């Protein structure tokens, strides 16, 4: 299972790349493998506000429809429009081309609640929940 060390992780299997006051968010390699082939990604609207722990996107696969929960609060400043035409990018490149949104974070302290790669690997080793 690919777990890049430079990213942070939520217990709901989203990854977070922190760049100053901006964070890029996607779903982890584990999450995409559990979902199977992704066939649709519902993206949030630009400029919308999301709250940590609230659903902000929906990923539909051949197996299931899953809500994606915001690991931190913030304003949506960029969406990955490529996913509208090619949702399979989430499976092919979950940490690079398959990102979902970029947020301007509203409470940087929420980043302290996220897991580092070692803690996330431990979570998966314990069953993924």
C-alpha cells in the first residue's frame, strides 16, 4: 500500500498535502482500492465552505457510493475538473493526478488532528478503521 510520508491523513482515508494556508485533498490508495473502479466523482462548488468532518464530495464506484469527508475546514478554491471526464484518475493516480479539491484552510489547528504516514499505516494494520 502506497502511503507517502510527506502527506497527512484522516481516519476516513483522505490524504492532505499542506502548502502554506492551502491544502490539497484526495482519497488514499487504500480507499481507492477498497472502492474499486471509480465511475463518477461529485465535486463541490468553487467558493463553497466546507467544515471538518462534513461530506464535501461523493465518489461512486462499481461497488459503492461513498461520501468524502473534509479532513479540515475551509473554502474551496480549486476543483479537479479532469475528474468529471475521467474519474478513473482517482484509481490510477490517487496522490497526484487524482486529487479532488484545494481548500484555503480556515483553522490551521485542525491539521494537528490528522495522522502522519506512520500512524496511518498503523491504522490500516489494525483493520483500517
